[in-house]
């Protein structure tokens, strides 16, 4: 039985992409580059790329809504959102926007407890986030006091010059 990473075109033993390598005999350069980009996306979703954290930090007044924004300096593919566990019950997330794509369907929002460090969830399938493009969280403070919202997105580094080895 083939491993998942073999299915997406990644060789576990050598650590190399074997689908679409530029050294294929007679390979079309553009086609090979396109295949490599597809493999990077699959590898990012499989958790095989270096990970970078994109942080969100906002202080929100009692019972009000706000937007927390973060802007990466390299190309990323978000795979998870984690909200600080200390006051996760105090927040409602009404929108997660990656670039121009809204990741929450519906108008009611999601309790931030769904994104607590202890919650089990699958990998988020987000579009790539280009360097200099904002990721935004629309949040609502549910408490009767001002509170600080801290969260981070776990992202795969899909840039040509990775920020981490």
C-alpha cells in the first residue's frame, strides 16, 4: 500500500518531488513548474512544508466586535487556527478571511472554542496567502469587560525562499 505522501508526489526516503522535476528528459519547463506548484500545495496540506505562525493580537471593548489583521512577509498556506485557551469561551469568530476568500459560511459565526488548542479538527483547506496580503479575523467579545484576543494561524511556507529551513 502506497503512503499518502507517495500519492501526492513526495518521496519519503529522499525528500524529493518525483512528479514534475525539471530534470525529466524532454519535460516541458512550464509544465514541470506547474506540477511542482501543485505538489507544493498538496505537501502544505499534508503538513510536509516548514511551518510558520501568523499571529493575531487585539484588545476589544466589552460586548463589541472588531477585526484582527495579520500580514505575512512570505507566501503561506494556512492550515489551522489556534485561539488562546485562557479565555476561548469569551469570543465569537464571525469571519475568517484569507486574502479575499471568506472561510466561514453563514452569518452566525463560530464559537472560538472550536479553535482551542485542545479541540480536534481537520486541516483547514485555505487558499495561498501571498506576501503583503492580509488575513483577517472578525471577532466579537462576549464578556462584560474589555478583553485581549490572542490567536495564531499555523501556515505552511510555500515561498521560493523559505523563512525556515
